[in-house]
C-alpha cells in the first residue's frame, strides 16, 4: 500500500458507494427552501413566505431522498450487527454509527413533517450483497463503501443549496459520515485518509 496513491475500492465498497450516489441523482439540482433550512437548524418556522410554500413539495422530495439514504445505512449496520461476524469492540462502534444515522433521520423527518409532508419509510429489502459478507472485513468494507458514498452525496448537495444555513447543516452530516468512513478504513488496515482531497 502506498500512502501517495489511494487504494481502489473493492467490489463491496464500490457497490455501496454507487448506492449512496443515488441520493444526488434523485435530488437533482433543486434547492431547499428557507423553511427546511430553519427546521434542520432547529429554528421556529411560523413565518413562511408564499414563495417558500410553493417550494415545500420540492423540499419534501429532496429531504425524503436524504431520509431514504439514511434508512439504507441504518439497515446496513443492522445487517452487520446481526451477522455474527463482528468482534465485540467493532460491533459496539457499528451500533454507535447506526445511532448517528438514526439521528440524521430524526432531524430530516422533523423538517419533512413541519413542511406538511410524510417522511420516507424504510424499505423492507435493500438487496444488500449478503452472500458476499463472509468475514468481518467484508462487512466493514461494505459499510465503508456506504459511508464513502454518503460523503460524496452530501458534498455534491452542499453547493446546490440556496441558503448557506442548509449547506452548513449538510456539512455537519457530511463530517459525521467522513469520520465513519475514516474509522472503518483504519480498522480494515487501510489509510484512513487516503488523500488531501476527496474524490
């Protein structure tokens, strides 16, 4: 392994990365309303302009896309936790990471409800490559791929936000996803930060 050249993702990691990239493809280039920004920031949103009301359905769609991606992460960590392949210490961290994703869902769902929408529900089946998860390292590689995909999705979404407050909220979630990815890479024996720039 060379510190100067980032490793290429494995098959399981690439599958997970592609899944999380769907967030950007589904969200498109739409911007979030001031209401969604306020809701994610925990502010009171009683004063909603007519323009914001017109954009509410679009905001709900984008927020629900993010919720769907977070549900996928929760399900993946549940799969890993129930696999019986994780050592006790690693299982504890995986459950902690799953808790972070649940918190992301709660914040995003609160914003959707405040906009009059219904938060996206978790799917019954995510078609994870279960047959390829035979060792602890397989589970960790798959989780790392999901986290890397999340970093990519949030990084791509930040510039399309019309309000810098929402960009800051997304950046906060991105930072959490990036920490998860680095920790998982480190446990896998890979360079936790393979380059000065994320690609």
